[in-house]
């Protein structure tokens, strides 16, 4: 199950962890991604905290933490090849993995239908 934020992040729960990235809409709005700043492994963040930065040829944008939790892994392949955020934002272009501290927070996020309505 994938959920979405109003800031155009997606989150997919896989067991006790969740994978986070930016949506197709976000990468399309940004254009060609040229740099990503990923969070520190071990950092504990709350919803809406800045977890990273994505820079494109057009703009820079913060990547926000969708839920409370601890960063357990970052996508080193994305750091090496930021264009993965454009070519496969929902797959190989993921940003980080989170150990959920408040799993119920996922329920407050949008499902795909709600996100499609929101993002137009």
C-alpha cells in the first residue's frame, strides 16, 4: 500500500519499515534532478521535518518526512545518480527507509485516488 503527502512524497510500508520517495508529479514539476541531499542514517524525525533536498535544473525543493521514525537506510544509488528520481521515482529512485515509531500516522495520509484529485 502506497500513501501520499500534500508535499508530493510517497511512502510504502514494507514490514516494520517504510520506503519514502518523491512522486511522479514532484519530479515532473522539478524537471531534471541533478543533486539529492539525503538524511543521516540514525536520525529521528517527525512529520513535516525536512529530511532532504532535491535540486533540479529549475529549482531546489525540500523533501519532508511523512511520518515519525528513524532513518535506517538511504539510497546511495540515488546519491550517485540523481536522475533515478526522474526515471523511476516510485522504484529505484527512492530516497530513504524509515523505522516507524507511530505506524498509525500512515492512516492520515492520502491514498492514490485522493492524491490524484489533490495533484490534478
